[in-house]
C-alpha cells in the first residue's frame, strides 16, 4: 500500500504561497447552525462517552425515516442500519465482512482511492471494471467480470473522480444483474445529495440501484452533504445478516462513531441544501464552458469534480500535467491516483468562484500550450 495521492496534494498545498487549490474533495460551505448547536449541546450535556456500537437509537430512527422516503424501503424488518466512522469506515467494515483471501470484488476504474486498498486489507482481489471513456459502470461492462469468486460489486454514483451520475435505467439494470447472479451489490452514495437537476430523477433525488434491489447495501454519509467531513459520520443500510457482521467488526475496530456528533446529525435530513447544490451546478458550468473547447471533459451530473483528459498533443501524462500546474500554483490530483491510466487530472470546483476562475484561466493557458 502506498500513501494516498490526494493527501500528497494536501501536503503540497501547504508548501506553496497562495496556492490555487483545486484538489480539495470537501464542500466549502459551513456546517448548518442547527447541527453545530445540537453537537455542542451534546458535548455540554456530557454525552461524550461510548455509544452502543451501532449508534444511538434516535439517529437510527432518523435514518430509517429518510430511507423510507428516499428509497421506498418501508419494511422496517427487512433491513438494518449501522452508524459508521465515515463512509470509508462503512466500506471497510463491509469488505471485512464479505471478503477473505482468494475472493474477488468488482470496482469501477476510475475509482475512489480506498477501493483498491480493500483488496490489500482483506487478501482479496479488487477487479477493475473499465468505464472509459464515459465513466459509466453499466451492467454490460460488469457482467463479463463476474466469476464464482465474486463476492460483491461496488458502484459509486455520483462518481469520484468523474462526477458522473448513472441513469435510472443503468442502476436498474445493474441491480437486476447482481440479483440474478447472486452477487451482493454495494452502492457508495456519499454524494447522493449532490445531484444536479439535469441528472436527477423527476423528484430531484439521486438514481439509486437500491430502489430496485432492497438487498443492496447502501453506504452514505453526512460529511460531504453538510460540510462536516471532519466529523467522520456515515451509515450503512442493508440486509440484516450483513449489517450484523459489520456491527460485530465495528466493536473491535472503530468501537462506535463519534458520540456527540451523532446527536448533531439527527435532524440533518430536514436541512435544505438545495442552494449549495445550485451553486455547485453553476460552478460545474463554469468549468465546462472554460475547458471543453480545449480538452475532453465528461459532463459531471453530481458531486463537485471534473475529470479532465490531457490532450495527446501536449505529450504529457496526468502526473506531468499536474506537476506543471503546481509550478503555476494550481493544485490538481493526477488521474493515476484513481485509475490504472494516468491520462486525466481531477479538478474540484468546491472552491469560491474567484479562486475557481483564476485556476481555470491557468489551465486554459496550459491546455493551449502555454
């Protein structure tokens, strides 16, 4: 295992004077006041000790109500939930519960940086599903990769690093494939609340395979949605047999998610973040308007990333382009961090618009050979 390339970008940013940091994978808006107040009240009320491993009951009730509304999971006895230390904590627990040496799991390429490491941590093999050039992890692309050793398929939509959102038909087909082949589906939906209007369902929600497969394991979080990434809070919902194993593993690893912060997110689902999503949609359009005339950029339907292909005429890898950008104070993450290919760079538009505009001006000049 090597250190995360994203963390390297953070460290590099600390060494630059006035960096234009387009590598940041976290929202740039403050945590809602109601959540801050609820967390502070929990601290002052001495709710600072361990909770039960699975998380506090009021938060579970809130999560269940939300899933009933959002996914139609209205049979409370058909699924269970566990509050995790971030979505990464949920992904690790699920992998430890499902994988052992010799097993396989299918993940997208490009991937979130944790995904390949799940194989190293369990002794299993993470099989990459090539989604280039459109970054859509479809059933057609996944099916040839399924073997008798496949224990789960891991899908991420909206995707990191591409921002691509699968359509309703695509997630339905993927759910059907996994169900028919008897393979567990894990859907990483950390950006489920960051879906732009042109990629959302008619009711404004994120297309999810869990609407069509109630045995899917859904992993979501609070950090990206509400700007509290450092609170390290996520949750997993799915088949009781699997959640019970994840709870067992959490007892001996994370123990429980941060106690007072669990109290802080109980009412989170009632907070309207549509203004932030509209802001990011506007920034997405800024990115496309600036860069599309000069390079291939698949249109992001959600999250706050764009995955930019380095034109072959420049004769550079993603890493080389990133290094050139650093010389001009712009921080990006090279595509090789997320993929078996190093042909792209990831740009985050979760930054103030003046910063984004300044960075885009530099990138346009570089793409034109400057």
